[in-house]
C-alpha cells in the first residue's frame, strides 16, 4: 500500500490548486493538511519557509515549489506522462507553464484583492480557514487579511489606478485565447492533460474560476474554459489511459506564445537586468504600461535560467525548431537579452528538496505566521 503524501496548503491557494490537480490526475494518493496556526509551524519547520504548498513524503523529506515537485513526481510515477514526448513541444509547454505561473499571478491577485466584493468573500474564506480556532470577530480577521494581501500582492506588485486596466485585460486576453483552443479539443495538447494544462490550472482554478468577478467573466465569455476547469479537476489517468497528445505544439498556441513574449519574458528580462545590476526594485514596461517599483526576485531570475537550460539541453533539430517558432512570435530575443544572470537561487540544485529557499522576494510568506499569531493573541486578550 502506498503511503499518501501530506500536502500542506490552502483551498484558496493558486499553487496548491495546481499541485492538487496534478496529483488527482495521476491518481497519486495524498492527505490534505489545511493551513492553520499549528500546521503552519510544522510547514515552516519542515521546509524553512512559509510557502504553499509544501509536501512531506513518507520518508520524512519535505518538498516545495510546484514545478520542480511535479517534475520529480513524474520520475516516480512515469505512467501517463504529462510531459510531451517531442523535445521542442516540451520546451514550448514549459514556457507556457512558466507564463501561467509567473505572469498570470499578478492579475489573479489583482482580481482577488482589488475589488470590494472579492475582498469580502476571500477575506472571510481565508480567515475562516486559517483562523477558525480563534474568537476574533470575523470583520477583524477579514480586514487584517485584506490589508496584508493588498499591501504585498497588489500595491506591492505595481497595481495602481494607472495599471489596473492593463491587469484587467491581461486575464481577458488569455481567457479568449484559451477559449479558442478549448473549443477545438478537451485539453490544451490533445486528449489528456499535459504540463500546460497543469500550469494553467494554477490561475484558472482556485482564482479565476472561483473568485467573484473573474468567474463571472469566465462563465459569460469563455464557457469552454469553465468546462475545462471542471474537466481537469475530474480528470484521472486511470480513466483516460493513453488518450493521444498532439505530436507537436499546435498553431493555436501561437497567440499564447506571443502574449508570453510581450509580457512574461519582458518581466523576466527586466527582473534579471535589475538583479544583475544589484537593484532591489525595478520598473517593468510592458504593452505600453509601466509597473513601477516592483521587488526584484531571485526566483524569477532562476526561472529564466531554467528555461535557458531546457533550451541548451535540446538536440540540434529540436533547438532549430524551437528557435524558429520563438522568433515567429517575438519570443526569442527577450529570452536571451540579459546575458549575465547568476540567480544564486537553489545553489546546490536540490529543488524540490530545498530548505529555506524563498520564492517570494518580499517577506510575504514569513509575515503570515506572524499575522496568524498576532490575530490569535488579539482574540485571547
């Protein structure tokens, strides 16, 4: 009998939802441990950081960071692989997964915390989940969480009156692109889920399909995406078996690849250039809009390095095919613009078994346990 993984996370969490969709599809047994004052201490003790999700294996080892966790789990559960067999397609799939992880994070947090109705709903949901054992009044829980999330993940990520329209449209554009693809087939690369589907479940599941404003937009404007979210959550490799994937990345991926070029790759480059220059903050000019005073992220430099390493590992034919495809959508030049990166993230190449390696550049993760303790203390005074 396989001992289930222990997944420490939140039912409102972007990356917890992504990992859960993978585990469910692969029929990998797991027990869910919801974030609360007690479990957050266990998670920090095990991983060295407050990041969701964290996973404890049966042998006691801890893992963090959804992408390397999934890649490691694929090596342990190789049946019904989610990685495309074609090397060029695999690279393009990983680029789109990174786009979903790192670029769509901003509009996902914006839609959740910038709008009053969403702030009210999510403040109550998360407050109930992580502070359910306190007697602190619900309005106090909600307001404390709202202030934290708005400060770190919205205003602290460049969302202002000037950039709000762009953040709104970032979601709408991708929604329209996914609608076109999913009108044609059940999953983004064919008859069963691939790493691209898993990547897009991060923003599309627990945020865009469940938070008030973006879920309404999804139902009204992209019902095929709404249907796909449910299909992904219900997908099991034991039922789908070896349903075929497309042999190569289809042409209808090109709008997504082009969007990643002018948003995500520009973001990675601006961040890498700031990191190389030793700047803790930087501006990002993208699609005619400037996000100002963004925190420079070591992790996002590492993301750029990982994409470059994936390309370097391609054979000559696959590398030629990838370069041609990226050049056709404007994604080749920004991938390589900043030459000297050297992130220093995960210096011993231990991912996903890193200890104490932070993904977020701010103190966002470490602040949550302190917030929990402060609110619990307030309720006991």
